[in-house]
C-alpha cells in the first residue's frame, strides 16, 4: 500500500498544497481510503480521532472534482446560529463544494437556495454523532433530495449498529475500511486517571498538572453547560486565562472563543461535548476531563482533541467516588485496565470556591474535616475555641408562659370596636339542609 503522498499522482495544485502543509507520509486511514475513493466507490471508513480522516476523503474528492474547475473550485459553509442572508448570497453564486450541518442545509433547501439534483459526491462525517443527537430524520430528508447515482462516503471514529444500518440503506456495496479496533484510543495520547474528592480538588489538580508539566494550552471538558460556566469563572478568579464553549453560547460567541484559543489569547478552553468532535486545533498538548463523561464513547472523542496527526498528548481524567460506573464503562470500551491514582495536592487552595449546587460555599476548614489528601488533619475538638457567650441575656432565660392568653384575631367578641373609617362587612343569612331531608 502506498504510504507517500508523492506516489498518489495528485494534480499539481493539490500535491503542492500537501507539500506546503508539511505532509509527506500518509496515515493508515489515508493510505487505505484515498486510492479507493479515487476509483469512485462508496466507502465506510473508521479510524481513531485525529488520524486524518478528513484528508482521507477531501483529497481524492477534490482530485475528482477538478474536471469541473473553470478557474478555481468554489466552496462555502452553512450552519445554524448565524444569519442566513450571507450564506444565501454565497450559495446563489454557485459552489462546487458545500460543507453544511443537516438542520441549516434543510433550511436552505426549503428556501430554494440549495438545489441538490446535480450532486455527485456525499460525505457523512462523524455520522455516529449526528445520529446520537437526533439528526437521522434530517439526514434521511437530505439524502432523498440527492440523485440515486452518486458516490457516498461515511467516515466516523466509531461504528455502531445504527451506523451500519444507515450505511446499508444509503451506500451501494461500500468498501469497509477499519484501520484500528473500534473505539480504540490513539497510542500517542498518555492517559492518566486521578482521584479528586470534589470540584475544588479537581481545580487544584489542574493547577498542579499545568504547572508541573509546563502545559501551555488545554481543553477542559465538563458534563453540563452550567458546570462549564461556573468552572470558567472559577478558573478566571484563579488568574488563568479561560473561556467557555457550550450549547447556550451563540454561534458568534463560539467562533470568537475558538479564535481566541487558536490565537493563543486564551489558554484554557472549558467546554461541553459540543467540542468533543470535529475540532482540529493543532498542537494542543492536553485534555482534562473535569467530569467523567456519561457516555464512554465521548471519552474517546474528548481525548482525541490532543495527540493529533502523530503528535504526543496528555489526557487527564479527574475521578470522584461517584464516578465508578462511568470509569468501568470506559475501561470496558477501550479494553484497558484503568488505575485511578492519588495525586498529592498543594496545601493552599485556589482563590474562589466552586459551589456545586448541593451545599453552601465551603470555608477553609472544610477540607480538613473531610480528610483531604495533602492537607493537615483537623484540630482535636478539645483544642477548638469555645463558642462565644450570648450577647443578650434575654435569649438565655427559660420560657415563661404569659399571665393571660393573647386574644385570637378571629374572636370578634373580644376584639375592640372597629374604627369608624372601616366599613363593617354585611352579614348574610344562610340556610343549611339536614342530610336526612336531602335524601327524601
């Protein structure tokens, strides 16, 4: 199997672009998929996150599309959360390559901005994720607009039974390419699991590892949007440059956060699983799982944000006593024994406490009361200062019943006469019928 890009007989512009990017040897998924896609066959490809699946389908498709090139191949992208008008203008100019999310593409189809009856090639990238978040009906509608005669490629980091059923329905005799065991993690990523009692200890662990490892930038994954926002604020109070990326952010805010991270203006990108797939940011040295993911497959995708394109990376997962089940699921999925290590933490806690919503804001003495690793034990009860005496002796006197009972407000006979300014309520007569008469 060819392993060098120079042996692919790509067109001069493509070969030059590959060389300028510094790529010489193909990854296994590229070496196996590119020659097949160049023949026009349908492909179902699986490989670990960060091993170059995008180039495995984009390079051969661009090569085949060159026959339609008059000047340069035109491309655009459409996705939700942004104004449709600029996207509509680009589509009406005409494009050869369209990158789209399912929902927004359907919007443009219904608005007659995108006509798909001449599409020759379709790529379903990260198809398993699209099914996980409920895009199957949208995908089926989009595929119904396409010509029957076409080349369809399906690429993903994982193959589930649902994905195989989708491929069976819409791919024609596909060539299946699996260059690694499904759900296998990249060998270039060092995976470590550390125990942490609570969110404050997790933050301490992040501080310690960033400092000791000399980590410049990192992804930090949280399971919830609220937790993501709280963690970002806490890290900022600690003096770290952090920004949040989650589903409640507008598309414009997400793009700005990503650009700040790519430009180095932000060191820590705190995110939910919205960032676990599809982001290809080079040379990110580490990923921290502040929360163990609920879904074991998301663990594979999260840690795939580091160690990309053959580079080395570090993936740290912080584990509390409540995470035993999720850790067991990850262990079962990746088929590797997971050892949760203890981490000796610094004595001083970072500024600002995290409120996890289950208890009040914690004070400094609470750590010792829980026996936190790396902190001094609590002082003996006898050595603690005695409680202060009451400032007002009135509250120390025993209860004494009053000499006369207070008058109930509903007892009109003992109430003082109403003030003249208050108009008394009019009395109404009432007739009550006995039950025995009601039955007769």
